[in-house]
């Protein structure tokens, strides 16, 4: 069942990407490109989110009412679509983060037993 | 996401679809711009930065597509894609698509059409309030069904029972000439009791309907249709009068458009009150007073809460009492008991005539639908198998299984829907054909035959389900299989032995068996019609024109005899007319008469029935005109008059019954207090029905019993219909008040009699022929596929030296056992079906060996032929190229 394995992996990655996006937006509204750059910079160039993953995720999150968007002018007068967290997005993010922390804690305990 | 919100976003998204797409374009452009600026900021040249940025976004289109997938509304877009793809695929194989749609259309169309007729004539209730409360009362004599009631008995049943809130009486409808002031028309007229509309619970559209007091008044209610046709829907029609046979009748109201009368399929134009009865029928007696004329058909409305059982319990003793008090006179003994049944569907005459044929037709078309479905199934199976490669390819390039299955399903459903649409068109066409066919035979058939929505839905659902079921099974099989092997090679396992091969054989088996049953039934019905048409009628009616005369005012026996004589003289004088005569009952007409209490010289009757015979009152040269042979003695002449001694002519059966080998000539029959000498014996003939076994028949001289000319019979030199107008106007010249309402040849009368048989024979014949075609297609399609799948195997066999004939056998062997099993089961089914329809057959047994042998051979031959063509193709396989393909 090759397909199933692939889709589980996709779900895992997607969840992570969603969390990274929402985390970035926690600091304020940002456009798609800015989000991608922010994730890349903050991960020390380790995570490079491609447009082909980023924009579907943004639109999906907007549809789920976790983020909202509006068109604004950027610093250099470029018209761009800015995304921001909605209250339910904020709640979702908190839940995701604590789940993630738990996972990280669990994994590191397994890897470095006390 | 809840449903309401989903729907809301769905629609807003549909409307905002373009804006969303534009926004996405803008958003991605902005992304590229930001990226370029970032790269320039990092020190790249503008050109370099642009190229890199675009490379980064890679194909903008794929980003767009991926993003669009996040929008829910793409499900409808995907459906459109699937539909477009399905349409393209279907168009790529026009033969498959055409056959599938055609067989579906036939199945759906035929069922919808026949069911519309069944619904209109057999199932639909009258458009009246609470039809379930209505009860139909039918009178029976000791031996046979009479149907209607004498008015005095109607009154007793109406007034001396408690179960009914009302009991109506209605005569049968008749077309009669009425004068509308500026012109004449010939509406269907029915005499009804004053409470008719009250009991049915019908409300007037204009004016008022009849009331109880109208029983003595000359008033009428007209139908909505007649109001539109004859008065252009003018409200002032109410208050106008129409004249019938010289009597005026006031129109008091118009019935609502949906109400056509009390019988399915028969539409009444004018309902006249009892007060018009004598004027309409020219009776010398008042139908309201005598008990020897039965005319009132009865429908009662049960009081709320009453059941039909309670009604039976109350009415039965009353009827017994009426029967007791009637005495012993045979003609008063019509009412022995009654049968009561739910009457919501109205009077049953048409229903009873057409019930058996319609049920048979419904069965036939249901089987046709079954055939169509099996056909579709085997086509889909063969197709899906041949598409394994395509499906494997689509899976390999990343299509999800669900997506492929949905695609295949879309195709099946699209097919079923197109089939359904064509079926609807076909249904309308068949309906028109059916209506024409049925209307020839009956006075009027006015039924709403618009294709019935429910059955259309039902048949479409059946075919969509077939499509899904047989489209899905191979689809699932196809996607479940590992994509690899199917891609690597087109050759499959030995196709005939796989599980799907087994399913295909079952389908072929079912088709062969079903078509054998249908063809046998079709052949039996077609041969029945041919037997009926070639049956010896006992007369030579080729050039006979038969004219029905409406009842008219008779001044007295002498004047009526004079009128008949003048008619005969006038018509005989027309060049081209060989002879002309009069009669009371038309040969093979709708009416017949019987006489009771015959006293036959030298014969002791065994019982009351032994004193009965069928009778007709005929004029001079009647037998010459109709072409019936006079075996002994003479026929009537102008000399047999009121003043001469009584004479009768009997048929062979009657002569043999009463006198055996002795000659009947000169024997006396006493009837109606008069003595009649038998002056002639004529050959047996069919008098009312083509199926009848010759009854005892006695002919009286019309000129000795001149009770009103009802029929004029004319023999012409050639084409009798060419004389129709001449004869009609000659009759008007003799007496302007004579109304020649029907001019028909005896051949036309026979056609009319045979309407139910034609209906069954035409339709079952047509569809059984089609099933043969379906079998052909099924076998051809299956074997073609199996041959294509075994090309390699055949190539190997031939390379190893197999002969062509053995390859042919190899392929045919696949279906041979299926075919034999299908024929055997089909034969058993045909024998069983034959027994069911036995009563409708004529001149042959349901197990008629000639028919059965013929049908079995036909199906076998057609099946083998359909199999032979692809099998022969297999023998043409070139071993070298077949092996190279491997």
C-alpha cells in the first residue's frame, strides 16, 4: 500500500507546514513570499518552502478559517496579499504547538534515555 | 463543515470563481516580484534574479493547480472534467456508445410508454374527492355478468340501503348528433342520474352541475373539452341550449377540466339528465319505469367509516329480495346477485378489455429492460477489460484509485443518462403510436399519456444502477490489479477461463434464455393474429359496406317497414351497388341480441337455456349481401311482410341442435306468441366475435319485426369505401332524420375487434425481434473481446500447426455450452409463459411445436452467426505478427 504511506507522510508534513506558517503569522500579518523567507531564515536556511506547497497551504488554511487575508501595499509599493491569524487560528496553533512540544520531548527522551 | 455553510461557500465560490483565479494570479506575480527583489538585494543581476525567481516558482501553472485544489468548489470543476473526459472517451468508440445508448433507450422508452398506458387505463383513480370511498356495483344473472341495472332496482338499492352516502346511476356513453344552433356536432352523450356529480364529489367550473331535481328536467352539463371545442370556452355557453333529435336541452354548467367521466379511457362530452332519456333513445317506454331494460351502471359512495364488507352484507339480502319478487319470467331474471368492488378507478369495461393485453405487454417490456441491462453489462465488462492498459497507465502516472473509479463511473452514468433521455423521446413516440392503435378500436380514448415521471425515474434508476454495478465491478478489478504487469504486456490470461469470463457467460446465458421466451411469446401472438384474420368467418365481406344508423323516431311498425323498403330500393338503384339490405345488429358489430323461451316443434327442451338462441332481424337478400351461403331453402324477400305468415332462417348449428339429421325446413318455432316456419338453413358464421364457437343463431325477417333500422348493409362491385358518401347522402334523402353515424367495411370492423390482439402482437413482435438483435450484439461483443485477448494464444497454437477449423471450434466452444444451457432454460420459460397467455391465443396451443422449433433454431442460428464472425477473425490471425507483439 504504497499510496497510503505516501499520504500519511504528506499529512504529517502538511501539519508541520501549517504550524510553521501560523507560527510565522503570530508575529503579524505577512504576505506569502515573506512567510517563505521568514521560515527559511529562522530555520537557518534548513527549510526551503516551495511556492507549490506554500500557496496551497495558505489557501487551505484560509478556507479552514484559521487565517484570513487582505490586499495591501508593501513597503516598496508592491500590491500583495497579506495573511493574518484569526482567533480560531491562534487557538489551533496553541494546540498544535503543545502537541509538537510533547512529540519533541518524547522523541528526545527516546533518543537520550536519562 | 455543515451543509448550509458548504452550500453557501459553494455558490459564492462559483460566482467568485473568476475573481479567485485573478487573485491567485496577482498573488503569484507579487511573489515573483518579491523574489526578484530579494535576489537583487543579495547582489544578483536583475536578469539572473528574474530567471532564478521564475525557476523557483517552477511552473506557475502547477502551483495554481495545486492551490486551486485547496478550493472546495473544484469538485464541480472536477466533475466537469470527468464529464468532458467521459464524453470524449464515449465518442472515441461510437459503435459501443451507440449500441449501449440504443439498448438503454429501448428498455427505458418501452417501459415508460407501456406503463403510462397501464397507469392511465388500469391504475389511475378518477379525479374526484375521496375515490377510495367509491364502490362499483355489477349485476349478475344466474349464469352470466349483466353489468347494469334497471332503474326501479337502482331506486330500491339507493333508497333502502344505509351504507351509502349516495348511489349514482349512469348509462353508457354514445355518440349522437346534436344541433348547436348554427351547426351540428357529434358529442359523446351519457344519461346520468341527478346525484351523479354529488356522489362523485365533482365541483363545477362554470354554472352548476346536476342535482336530484334534474331527474325530470331536460338539462345537461358539458365537459371542459366540449366547452372549449364547441363554444370556444365562452362562459355564455351556460344557459344556451342544444337540440338532440328535435328536443331542446339546456346547458346548466361546465365540468372541471380534469374530469372526463366515470371510466378510464372514455371521455364523455355531455352528461344529460334522466329527463332527456326518451328524447335521446327514442324509446317508446320510460326507462325510469320499466324493469326489462337495464341501463344504469352503479357507483356508490360509502359513508365515512363504512367498509365494503358492511356494504356487501347490507346489499346482498336486498338483492336476493328483489330477485325473489321478480318472479320467473326469464327476461326479468337478470338480477340474481351483485358483485361489489372498490370503484375508485371508475367503470371497468375498458379496463377489463385491455387488462390482460396490457399486463402481458408490461411483462414483455420489463423483460426487454432486463435484456437491455444485461446487454449494457456485457458491453461494459468487455470494454473495461480492454481498457486495463489505459487504467494501469493512469494509475502509474499518479491518478488516485478513487479518481479512476469515479472517472469510470461518470462514464457509465453519463451513458445511462443519455440512454434515459433518448428513452423519454422514444416513450413519447411509442405513446403516440399506442394511442393511435388503441383509438382505432374503441369509440374514444382520451387519456393523458404524457410519459409518467415515476416510471421514467424508475427505469432510469435501474439503468443507472446497471451502469454503476457493471461499470464499477470491472473498474474496481482494474484498479486493484497491480499496474505493472498490465503495462508490460497487453496479453492476458486465457480470457474465457477467468472469473470475469464466467460472469460474461452468465450474461449471455440470460440473454439467450430471455430472448427465447420473448420470441416465443411474440411468435405466438403474431400467429394468433394471423389465425384470427384468416379464420373462416362464414361470409364473404370483401365488398360490404356497413352503415350504423342512430336510433330515430319511429311512427309505427307499418311506417318503419315502409322506411326500410324505401331504403333498400333507393340504395339498390345506385350504380355499382349490387344489393342492399337492413339489419338490427351489424355483423361483427358491438351489439348482439338473444331470444328466450323459444318453443321448437317436436323438441323437448332440457332446460331454460335450451330455449335460448342468438338472434338478428334482417332484411331481404341479407345473406346474398353478406355473402353467407344458404344451404337449404330460401332467404327472406320483400314478400315476407307484416301481413304474411311468420318465417325464420336458422344456422347449421341451430338446425343440428334441434333436428339432428332431419331437415329443419318446414319446422315451426313459436316465439313471442307467434308461429314461424323455418324457410332456410344458412352456413355457420362468426356473428359477434372472431373467437366465438358458432352459437345457435336464428334470423327473423326484419319486415315482420320492423323495430327501427339500426344497420344498412350494402354490397358493391368494388372498393366499398368509395361509396361511403354516396350511401350516406342517399340515406339522408330517404329520410333526413336518419343519422348514419358510422360507415365502415366489415374488414374495418374486424380490425377494431382485434385491437387488443394487434396491440399485443405488434409490440411483442417488435420487441422480441429487437431482443434477437441484443443477443447478437452481446455474443458478438463478448467473443470479439475474447478473441482479441487470445491473439497470442491463437498465434502460438497456429504456429504449432493448429488448423483453422480447430481454432474456430476453440473460440465457439466458449459459448456453445452457455448457448445450449440458455436455450434449454429459455425453452422451459417459454413453455411456462405460453401457459400463462394461453387464453389470449387462437388457433394454436402454447406449446405449438412448429413455433417452438422455429424460435429455438432462430435463436441458435443467430447466436452462432454472431459468434462465428469474431471466431473467423481468430482464424485469420497471422502467427508471426501475433508472436512478435508478445
